[in-house]
């Protein structure tokens, strides 16, 4: 074996040795939690209700104390070394060329896929791979193109040695993060050694073969780098979430999961995944700034400035949303192309806002959260005026999506107070805005528990099936906004509930690291957090409100007690109905939503129409944010907003 090959095997051997050592030395932090079964305080019915049992930590992580430092090193290497090189590479080499290069390298890995298909007795898969190799090598010009799939419809059967080991019975393995390689398991890491020997480049002349392998990895990684960086920067604990996604995705590949497409059911809300900017680099075209606030906090915001004077549109994304998530970027791009300056901040339940701008211990009490957002916008606007002059912003608009829409209406109500000294807006645009926080929270919790409709012994398999379907569709490239998503009603509702449950887990862990209210019992350190995440995952949205938000504000306000009556008062103040006197009949508020939005009750819709009159724009379909990607809906929102500027 040549020296390069020996060095690569030595590196893999070192990784395996680290794994064995960590298995022996890693200390264990026990899982603990309050005895909620015996709890008889406010909201006891929520703590004692039967919830769907889903373990968010799908795989034991005894190596977490070394996985986290290695993960941090990998990210630092990607961010500091690979990212700038990848940017230069993407600038020089067109995307179509990068894709063709990737296809050529993938075609050359035919021997590894063939052998693993044969070892798993997947004869049809081996046959398809052989057909694909012959067609793509000849007609596809050495694999630069994939006519086998695009013309003949021959799907690949990508199998690796880790999947082979799984087929042979190695089902349970240990998760670990390999230096410069990333997330894997002991089984899959061992399988990579076998795949290394099945790689034709391993047996070519060295060191050229090693350079080719490195370039193959770099070419593939170059297109993923921006997404990886964004993922790490926009999530409180990217390690925990990436581990969950890796394990779920690996299950798709090892379990040979198959499903039937079913376009029945109300899945419109899931179409919100298609609401994203048309320009893939739109986030880079804005300028991100950090502003120190007079209250001792700071705000991080992104601004897209026009070259000429124009109205400025301030925007707040939905629950847990980051200022640069897809929906926020899509809104900013649309508004900018309509001639607006745009300013975007993160949601009050996003880790960025929590750690920088929030003045309280926990978010969730909308009057306070909205005031913090209002203060931030007030001082951002002052900063913009200092930079560009008052005349550069002839009109000032405020808009928000979902929870951001509730924030928008709370700010609109505050501006109606003559004693309010913060920034006044000329137009308010809440989009898909719930009216009752309590109703929305209960609905999302019910969505998460949708699998309970099945027998207990089937629930976990049903849930895993939904994840496999979602991840398989998401990674296959088959999802298109012009087609109905293949989820039945309960699957769509569960995925929505699950997404919001992840937000609550992150919010709890994040806020308790800042100011521990003594609710969590599991000990946590910076390098060992998995057990604490498990405890956080036991809280529903309503339980978060009762266990964290209610006691905190009961201790701050004399007129909110830690009782069921106190909870009713807290939810009443968050409810948009409590603002009726300040909102009724106002021409500067344009409300957009859908009649079948699951976060709106029939009573909510009736109240909106009675309170806002013709300024309540309600579409027949779309669910919750599911139609925002449609051009006709975007134009309808724009026309209605433009009408506010007319004399």
C-alpha cells in the first residue's frame, strides 16, 4: 500500500481509537425531571395529559464530551478555510459544471455500489446500477450527464458498506463526530473503510488519486457550505439538531423505507416550505449590523437599502424565525423589488433575539416581547435616519408573519396611545396572524400528538415513517411547488407540530442557560447536554407557558397570580382581542390570512372581520402560510398595501 493510503487508514484508525477511549472514560449525566404527575398547580391538566412519546434523542450519545469539541473544530475549519475557498470555486466554476463534475465522480463509484448491492442480495439494484454505469459512461460522456435517469428513468440504488452492515444485523451503533469528516456512527465509520477500498481512485496512481478524492469531496461540499454555515449560525445548538437530522436521514437509507404518494388531505400549510427568495444569494445582498441599545441590550438586524428615498418596511418573522430564514428572506426580497428599504430582525423566540434583545428571562408574554421589538425598531430607525437623513424614509411600514403578525398588532395598539414615544408606523401588515395565543398554542400541541390516533405500539413506527417520507422527498429533489405534497392530514399536522416543538425545546434550553428559573432538574454542561434536551422535550407549548412564563410574570406583576386565574389573565393580555379598542376601524392596518388557517378559530375570523372590516383580507385556502409562495397572493398583498399610500 502506498504512503497516502496508509496515512488515510491511520487517520481512520486514530478516530476509532478515540471512540473506544471515550466509551471507557466518558462520564454519564443522569436524566432527571420534576414529578409532574404529582403536580396540582396551575395548568395541571396539561402536565398530566397523555402525550405522544417520541424520543428526540434517537441514539445514545456517550461520546458527546468529545463529539462537541470535534464538531466545533470541524465548523471552524469549514468556516475559516473551506468556506472562502468554496466561494472562490463557486464564483469561477458555474453550477452546471460543478454538478456535471459531481455526476462524473459519482458514476466512477459504480464498483462500490455494485458490490454493496450484491452483498445485500439486491439483485435488481445491482442491475440498475450496471445499466446506469453503462449508459452514463457512454451516452452521458464519462458520467458528466445522467441520461439513465433523465431519459430512461432508471433510478439509482446507492448502497454503501454501512448499509450492508445494517443489513447483516449491525442495527445499533454509537454516534460520533469524526475530525474533518463530520457526523457518523461506529458502524458507518467502519463501513467507510470498506468503501475506501472499493473506490477506484484508491487504486489509481498516487498521490494523484488522493488529490482526486479530495477534489471530489470539495466539489460536493462547495455547494453545501453556505447552508451549513447558516444552519450553525441560526440555531441555538446546531450539534443537537444536526445529530437528529443525521440519524433520521441515515434510517431512510438503511431501512429501505418505501411509501405510497397520497395527495389527499389538508396539507396546504406544508407548502410554506416553497416560500423562499428567488435569488439564492439574497441574504448576502443585505447588510447585517449590530446596534447597541439604550437599555443595555443590542439588536442584530439586516437591511436592504434602495439607492433612492423610499418607504422602509420593518419585518418580524414567525415563531422562532431567524431574520435570514427563507420566509423572512422571501418577504424582504418581494418588498425590496417593490421599491422598499427593508429591515428584518429575528423572532422573540429565536436564540439571536433571546440572547441579545430580550429584556426578560423568558419570551412568550406578547406585550413585553412586542415592546422589546418596538424599542429595537425605534433605535434602528434613529440610526438609519442619522446615516441617510429623515427624507430618505418618507413612509415607515411594519409587517410580521404569524407570531410576528401578533407582534405587529401589539405595536399598532401601543402606537395608538398618545403617551407612546416609540416609532410610529404609517402602515401595519400582519400576515397569517393568530388572534388567540392560547388557541394557537393548544392547536400546535394537538398537532404534535396526532400519532396518538394509532395504537401505542404503532405510534413510533408511524412517526419514523413520516420523517422518512419528508427527508426522502427533501433530499431527492422531487419536491416542486406546482405539485401537491404527498402527505395525508395527520402527517402534515404532525410535521407542523414537530417543527414548533423543536422551537420550544431550543427556547427552554437557551433561556435557562441565561437565567435558570430552577424548573429543569437535569444537570448540563457545555459539553454534555443531551440528557437536558430530553428533559426539555417533555414540555409541550402549553406546559412551557405554565412552567416558565406564568411563574416568571406572576413574580413580576401584582395583578397576575400563579393560579389558573392568573394564567387566564396572562393569555387575555396576549390575545389580540384585548386590543380591540385600539385596533377597531383603523385604516392603517391591513390583515391578511386564510379562512382555513388551523391557528384561527371561526370566532377569531368573525372577530377580525367585525373589527377590521374591509381591511381584513381573507383568502379561501392556503392553511397557515401555505399560499405565500403564490404570485397572485403576493400581488394581492402588495396591491392592498399600496392602497395605503394613495391620497
